[in-house]
């Protein structure tokens, strides 16, 4: 389930200009997965960069799963790297904005 995103546009994408979207899971912490999505022109320039936060939601338990447990259930043994400063700022901002939205009633 997508939790939130932050996008920055670095270059204009004109109509019909070709680009690729390159997506990756960067890291995770607790119940949050941080994704990075770059819109890349054929010359290698990044036109846009989007950071996302997402999680795996258990509807029955009405809670998000710990990502380490999800990875283990998939039969993988992977340790996430620590979030970068930019990712930490994004996660903190997302949590703050989410709190504001919930308290807005």
C-alpha cells in the first residue's frame, strides 16, 4: 500500500519525448519501504525523481507488517542499508504530514 511520495522535476518533459522510468527499492525500516523512481531521458539525464514510502498491509490484523518479516517470508535473507540523510528527511516529513492529516478529522 502506497503511503506517500515526494516528487521533484529537474527537466521539462515535452510531449512525445521518450523516457524510461527506473524504479528500485532503496531500503526499508520497520514497516516502511523506501522506493526511488527516476524518469530518465535516452541521454542519461534525470528529468524527475520521486521517492515513495509504502508498506504491506494486513487487512485482518489492521496493521502494517514489519518488512524484515515480509522479506523472510519470501525466502530471502537481506539486510537493508541505513537510510540516507535525504531518505530520513523524507520519512520524517511523511510521518509528520500523516499525523497532521489524521488529526484534521
